């Protein structure tokens, strides 16, 4: 049976830690889905924002709409469920007029934040634009964010998000709808949403694995003395 020198094992441990760090986003990446219910939005004829406040982006629950539930899935398996201390802080600018008969508009820049604790962020994301589709008294919102748009993240269950981040909201039937005869001038919308993204291991998880490997190498070296 071939034996590995202790020095070689130590070198291999360092090499493995380096390889894990470099390849985490490829080999260990998983598909994360965050599904939430209880989303409430308002349209004022120009912008769409959460029902709590048209202002936000500061990670403050007082400026964010409380959600009912939030479920976290990794590769289709449920890993966590939250029903308290969860909020959505949303501002979709420049939606423009939505035709009474239905249609699709592309917004300007959008801010999408979810809060998963009373002290601040779950995920803070800037999105270049949102596609807004109105049809049959329902609303669909979709958009894609990139890693450069992730301003902060402190997600529960040890989750770390990489790009792309896909957003999809389905809302309706619309309530308190007002029009000017040709376009919608306002409404309230309630519904659900899902975030789909790539989840990568936390750097601390990789470092813990590397520390364990180095400890084994040290133990073997000391045993030979």
C-alpha cells in the first residue's frame, strides 16, 4: 500500500482549500428558490412600490411591506420556512401608463429588498429594469439582477447568493383600479413572488473544511515524532 508523506498531505490540504475556494461557484453551486406570499403592491400611474411606503432602500421594516411566509428551497428541497420578521421593500420606477385593455411595459431602474430579520437585510438588490405585463385584471412582474446589483445579503440558513438573480411576481385580481379611459391610473395588487438564483457555499464553510484537513495533517506529523 502506498503511503503519503505528512508534508505532502499538508501541501495537498492547502491545495484542496485553494481549489475549493476557486471552484465553489462551479462545483458546489446549487439552485436557490425563495418563494414568498403576502406581497402587496401599489401603482400610482407611473411607479409601482410596496404598499407600506413609496420610499425605502434602507433595510427598515418600518418602510417595508410585511410578508406572510417565505420558503427557501435548494435544488427543489425545502431547507427553511419563515412566517415572522419578513418584509419586502420594492420600488419600480418609470413603469409608465398601462393600457386599460392590457399590455407590457419595461420600467426604469428598480430596487428590490427582502428583509429577514428586524435588524436589516436579507437581500438588497438593484435591477436594471422590470417587465410589467397587465392582462385579465392580473399583473406579472419579471426581472433579472446581476452580482453587481447585489448591494447586501444576510440571508438565513447560511445562504449566499450569486448571479443571476431572477425575479417573478404574480399579482391579482387587482383592486381599487382607477383609469382615465385609456390607461390605468392606479390600483392595489396582492400576490406571490419567487426569487431564483445561484447559491454558493459560505466562505466560512470552505475555511472550516480546510482547517479540518490541516488539523489531520498536523496530527499525523506529530504522531511520527
